């Protein structure tokens, strides 16, 4: 599955610090539990990538509003 393909899969997402000073992204859904631990610098890079993707998505939505079908 590519990143730009729709999916019917549902999952829960939790993000928080661990007792060892890591940042955990925890994904749970349909029999899968996936804890992903990152050091704080990696977590900040991920946050920057999320913000850039959100901005790109926002710009795409602005562009599609102006087009007539």
C-alpha cells in the first residue's frame, strides 16, 4: 500500500514520553500493537515532517477548491 492510497484500516494512536527519556508513538489496531520509540531529536524531526505534510495537504485543498469539475 502506498502513502497516497485510501484504506479501511482503523487504528488508535498514542504519543508520549517513556520513563527512559524516549518519545513513544504507540499504534494499536486489529490485533496489532506497535510501540515505536525515538530519541527526542528524532521525534522533533518527525514532528517537523508532520507539520510540512499538513501544510502541503492544506495547500492541495486550497488548490482543489478553486478548480471546477
